[in-house]
C-alpha cells in the first residue's frame, strides 16, 4: 500500500492486523507519519523533538523481525510519541522547560521501555505545558501547541502535544501524564480518547513528576480499543517504582464486547451544573445513547466532590515545590512566568494545609466508592466548555475575550479522580455547532479499567466516527 493518506486513517488495532498479515510495512507506516509531521508541525507545534532517523532505523528493524516471523504483538512496528516528561535514553528530554534544554538521559522510563520492548517505534517527544504545570499548553520556551480543530484555541494541557498529535494524525498513539486532568483535558479539547488508569497501575519510574501522589502516565489514542491495547503493554508492577501495583494486568481487549446491557451508569449530579449549552446537550445525548444500548442510567450524589479540586491544588503546589526547590533557588528566572508563580505559591504553602489535604482524600474516595455500590461506573462531563481561545499572553479566553476560570470550567471535573486515584477515561461525545469537540468521562472502581473500557467502547461504537479537523 503506497497511499500514505490511507495509512494514516488506520488506528493501532487496524495497523497491527495489517502489519501481522504483512499487508503493510512498518517502514511505509513510519514514513507516512514522518511526512505528516513535516507537513503540520510548523503550525501545530505538537512536537519538541522529532527523532526521524532513529524512527526509520527502528522501522527497518521491526520490518525485518516481522518478515522473519517474529511478530511481538499489536505495537510491533507502530509509530508512537511520548510527552516530553518521559526520559528516553540518548534523546533530548526537556520537560518543556529551558531548565532542561540540553538534558539527554542515560536511561529510559519504564513506560517507554515496555513500549520499545513491544516493538513500538519512537517518532519523538511531544510539547507540553512547562513541567506539566498548567492546563493550556502555552509554552514560552518551545512554542505554544495549537488545537488541530482551530489554531486559535488551546489544545488543553498539560499533555497538549500528545492529544494534538493524535487528532492531527502525527502519531498512531501517544503517552501523556495526568496530575489534575492533563491526559483527559487535552483529549476532551482535541477530540480523542484519554485514559487515566488507577494510580499505581502504571509505573512512573523515569517520568518527571509534578506531584508524586497524584501523577499518572497513560494512553492518549484515537479509539478506546487502542487505549486498552496500550495500557496492557505499559501496566504492571515495576521494581523501580515502589508505588506500582502487584495486581495482575487483565486482557483489556477481551472486555470490549460492544455490550452495555446490565450496566448501571450513575451521572454525578454535582458535576452537571455550570455547563455550557453545547456541553450539556452533548452529555445528555450521550446518556440517552447509553440507555438505548441497555444501560440503566440515573443520577447519583457525591456530596463533597467539588472540594476535590481544592484538595488536588493544595497537594500539587506543595509536592511540585519540593521537586523544584533547588532550581527555584538557583534558576527561578528560567521558568515561564506562570510556572514560577505557581512554584512560589507552593513554597509558601503551610505544611498543615498539605497534611489536611492528604487526609481529605480518603473521605472523597469513600464517597465515590459508596456511589459505586449502586452503579457499575460513574459519568460526568470532562469539561464545562469546549476548547477556549488563547491570547498572546497564553491565557485561556472565552469567545467574547474574557479570561476563563480553568478551575471552575475544567479542573473541577477532572481533578477529583486524581484525588481518589480511580480510573477515568475521557471520550468524545460529539462536536459543538462551531466544530469543537465535546467529551465525557467514564469513571470506575479502582483497578477496574476493564469495565471502564467496556462501557466506553460500547458507547463509542454507537456514537460512530466524528468529523476530522480540516488541517
């Protein structure tokens, strides 16, 4: 197959079938993606580093292995990209900051080590909000990543490059990180799938932290099936990360039956207020679709969930300040202004606030688990609004030019599930009248990603494909 446009239309699952059948070569797939990056990187700035030569070498190696009958699995020969918080041996890893502008690690993070072992091909390192410390992906050091649906809109952060690259077909799958929503927010604003699995399900070894006790690294993909396949590769205990779980990793793809009969979906009543008209309409439509599919859908209360964004912020400020303390003392002027202000606030956060915030996490988790006593999964919008505009100062702006309150509009919906550590998957529910993506979250019990995938996959099949951005 020589039509690169056709190659780029396949998701990971379809590419894997064609590679295994030797209908497609990793070399031609990689070339198709490198051509696409070359065509659109200048406008989108999804990447910080493109590893074209290494990718071609890896593609040739994968092709030789597969031709010899040594197919390793669904990611063998698949071109992917990593958020530039992920350490990669011999490849520039900046954290999106001037401070690490020439840092080349001598080891791989576990997430990439597992993907590389599975045969994945690294296209490069993706743009992000500096040190993952914001939700807009405005970056004064490496350029501001843009939303593929509208270049005047934010892609969301901090994993904006990871989502933009998926939607613009500049990678077959990507890795993002999520501390308060940084996988799910970009997935929502750009229109793709973002999975924040249970805390501890995936090793964070070699991934630069924002806040250790809230951080997750996980898949951003085109489809639920791709996210399930990717999570199965990267999940599991890692002796290098003492917080990684020993729980066995299921075959997530087996859960994708397309069936939602018998599922009980509880939509969180505290998180359906303050929505824009288009978000409310699309979310209600998604709930109706799940009822049509056989799910029992009803409202559920989680009374203190709206305090979770405050709890997450208190923890994040303190833990980020601890990680950045030495650089803040010696190189504070090298941070972007917004990140520097955040870290200064963290350094002034009293320890008593941090302890109380950590203690409060158990109460929020208890409330969500109580709700899940009566429901299979929970549901909520991923954000109250579609992707905001971005001005020259890097702020998120409404269409009438007013500054957006990102906590009220976005983090209020995503941060609770960093506080509880539960799996939460963002999935598109449609497009607003102006063509911007809309999204909801499916939230499950700890370590029950399989059920989250099952529900999301069944909904995705019924929803059908969305219109692509006209780049």
